[in-house]
C-alpha cells in the first residue's frame, strides 16, 4: 500500500499535467487524488504505520501511553477512560490517530485557503472598482520586452513586501487589463511567477518556507535579506536576459467591454479602494508580527474593513451597481475551482507526508549526500513536484540548529548557516520549474487557466537555468565573502 499511494499520486499528478488533452479540470483530478490517498491510508493504517516510517507515529510511539494524550481532543471521555483501562483495541486508537493527522493537516490547509480566498476577494473588489486602472493608465509602453522588465522588478520587490502568493494574484489582475492575447498573457503571468518566487525567497515574510525558517530560529531577518537577495536577483534576471533576445513585438491592449467603458465609480472611489486594497495586503505581515497569529486572520481583517466600507459607500446606489461593487456580488466572481485545486493537491501531499514518503526521501538524501549544496539543490527541484512546505519542515526536523562555535560539517547548521540560507533560496525558487511547484504558480494556473504542458515547454527550462544560475551565484558569494 505504501508503493500504491505513491503510484496514485503520480497518476493524479499526470492527470493534472494532461488537463487539456484529457479535458478534465485539474481541480477534479486533485480532489480525487487527495481523497483517495487519505482513504487508502485510513483503510490500511495498521499496516502502513507498522512500517515505522510515519514521523508523527514514531514520535508518539516513543511517548508510550501519552499517545492517548496526543489524540485526546478527538475522542470522547468514555473512549479515553476505556483506553486507559486497556479495553480499547489498538485498531481503534490507530483510527483516531489517522483522523487526528487529517485534522492537523486540514488546519494548515484551511489557513492557506482562507488566505487565498481573502486575497482573491480583495483584489477582485479593487478591480471591480476600476482601481487598477490608475496603475495601468500609467504603464504606457506596449513593447513586450520593456513591459516584461518593468513587471518583473515590480513583482520581485512586491513579493518581498507582501508575499509571492498575494503578489501573483495582484499582478495577474493587472495583466488582464494590459494584455488581450491569452498566450501572451500566459507567458507574462509565468514570468511573474518566476519573479514572485525569487522575490519571496530573500525576504523573511515573502514566502511561507522563509517564514518557517525565520520563526523557527534557523535564520535572522537581516542576514537572510543581505545574503540571499543577490542570488534571488540572479534567478530572476537570467531568464529575463534570455527572453529579451527571443521576445519581439508589442502587446495588444484588451478592448474594454461596455460595462468597463462606463465609469460607474468616481475617481475618489477608485483611489480609495486601491489604497485600501494595497494597505490591507501590506497590513498582513504587520498583523502577524504584532499578534503572532496566522496571516489569514490579517487578510480576513482587511477584507472585513473593505467589505464594511463598500457597504456604506454604495448604500444609496442602484441595485445593479450594488451587485457589481459590494463584496457579496464580487464573491460570486471569485475562482472557486482554484480553491478546490489547492485543497486537493495539498491534501494529497499531506497524506504522503503523514505516511512517511517525504521523510524517507529526506533521510535518503542525508545518508547518501553529505553536501549541503547538493542536498538543497535536490530539495529545490523536488519542491517543483511536491509542496515545499513539508520538504522544508522535514529538513528542519532532521537537522537541529547547531550551537555557535560548532566546527566542521555541522557548522553550516548554525543560525544563519549556509545550509539554512541555501535551503530558503532553493525551496523558494525551485518551485518555479513546474507551474504547480509553488503557491504562486498554482494561483496563476488557476486564475489564468495556464496549461501545465505549455508551461513545461515554454517556461520550465528558463526557470531551471535561472535556478541554477542563482545557486551558482550563492556559491560564489560564499567563496568570495566567506
């Protein structure tokens, strides 16, 4: 069953990749993959856990009777009392353990989904109020190369300030106002993904994996910025230089529809919603830093403020305008299939993490490659296939932070050591190699319906070249500066 789960994941992955030839929406394939993997886990939990590969199961096995304390919130008092009296079968305890694992992952997944839903709604609200028109009207160039450089640098620094997921959502909304042709918009959106992931890697709040390392104490904010910004810039600039010599011509601006030609918002309302939308997104990292609560709560707070503002602002307008401008009407336009796609793919990866597939991989790398650069480069490439969060979490669990003054191989594992910094770079940028290898890529894929195979043909090699160039830049930086 351990191998079967891996086979099903690969098959599900292939169905997502072949979405257009199969004419099956990727959200359906992702949901099926995730639910089937958890069903196999639940039905064969005893045998799978007996393999001794599940990291959580191994941990609580060492805790002896405390296994019941671990799952107690999910069981009633009567069950808990009987368990202490050894009258409950092990299979029942295992069943409750699997349910606990699922609920544990569901909390983490739900945080991402609510964050995504909040960000998409805020961006859509600004868009409906024609707030982005203020920005697009200032971008006069139609030259593809110039526009590509402008948007890439804008994305790079926005991603470091917000995060790569939110930035991608904002930029995709902008691209819809700037570029009419779908394939051209796909290309620009894909380059935005590369820039967003590069920008998020060097900022302590720019990417979820960098946030994990920062909060975990493996890196400090100042050093991750100063040591990783150069290789991240190289990762973005190298693909840009390459496409500068291959992309020709000008973009065609989209023809406005009748509804967009009519300015149903005032200049004041457009400016207000643009300022409020950007402020709400910028407030998220501040909220997290001050309260130490998950980012999605900051995003929902911003959405709540904007929602209340639009309700008050438009209370005297016609019913037709209210439907277009208030959040209740805007929610109907939010891309729900993208939410389900996230849910499915993250659930599938969570199942592999729970059973121990990812832990086996991490241990194999550690035992066979005692080279921090090789290990992290492989982790980065793997993060294009599976979610980078469990990969980074596995690395953090395998390697404790070394004490200051440690020498030899383990010196690279001290706070701000080369292993942790290079891990932040690789896990953050390696996901760009495939469209579903990062949250930014998945968001762009869902919003613009980018074809997986098209991305592989047009972007993957560019992303790989940039990834390796940035890795080489980090290595040279270490050799030259120490």
